[in-house]
């Protein structure tokens, strides 16, 4: 979720990332209120809420892919993101609602894979590669989220047994292919005439976008604590 490296940031990307962060905070606040019984139990599973959730995850995935074309070290970014992912897994395991392979796990793995193979991917014809990746994303999304397998241990790749559970689950397939589409988009932005860099974006969203990873790590405990306190004071 981190942004492009260096002092010269692309502020429009920070604005986009900040908008996704702000939307995520609102979505999780609504989720927490549902869990505390303030909102109906099925409210976050209706189409408008699902659409908002997909805006958030697709934004973070595309932006992480775009940032690969700016980063000085995708391996370092990937390891940092995976370190945060492991912290999330540990905390959620302790509260008995484990995140085995969530959005941070997926993004960290995508960054490491790009660090290893990106130089080869960038040599492909980019528009055909982007089209193929997008078709694979759509096709595998339908397949991986719709089937269960008997072979355990394939959950990282989108193939789950019926017994597998992860409170947050975004496997490499199909999301790696949307990440790669972001990498193509990042290459085209870098090769553009600089219009993206000249645009200032929106300062409050830029601030959120620059700190997306740390906000992601901290916002849910803060939100849940605030909702719990509000419920206690409400009586």
C-alpha cells in the first residue's frame, strides 16, 4: 500500500490512495457497527457495500502495481508489507478470528514476485499483456471464489478446502493479475509527459495516501475501541 518512492511523488496517485483509505475507514466503521448490533447483520453483504469493498481492494491492488514502476526496491517493499501482514495474522489469531492470507499478504507476495520477474514482464508488449492479465483476473476471480478443492495448502493460490477459513482472504489468483495491470499502468504514467506529476491532487487525501500502510495497520483497533466506548457510554 505504500506509495512511489523518492521525494518527487505523484500526487494524483496519493489522492487516489487517500480516497481508498478514507473509504476503507468508513467501510470498517460500518462493519464494526454491524458487529456491535447497531446496523442489521446483513447490511455489509448487500450489493452497494460489496461494491464499495471492491473499490477499496481494487484501488489498493492497482496502486501497489503502479508503485512498482517507481520503487527503488520492490523486494524491500514486499518484505515490509509481509512483515505487517504477519503482525495482522498474529493479532487476529490471538483474538480467534485469524487472517491467514489477507490483502497485505497478497500485496507483499505480489511485490516480491515483481522484484524477481518484473524486468521480464516489462519487456512484453504492454497493452496485450494488460489485456491478458485483465481477462485472467476476471476468469480466475469467478473460478477461485466459486470452487472448493480437496487438496490442502493451496489457499495462497486461491484454491481452498471447505475447512479453510481466513477472516480476510485475497489470494494471489486472481489478484496478481490486477496487480500486473497496475504495473502496466504505472509504466505508461512514467512515460507520459509529466501531467500526472504536475497535478497537485487534494492535500488532505494526499496526506492519507502517503501514510496508507500505517493507517491500515492502526485504524481497526482505534475504530473498534471507539465503537466499544460509545456503546458503553450509550448504556
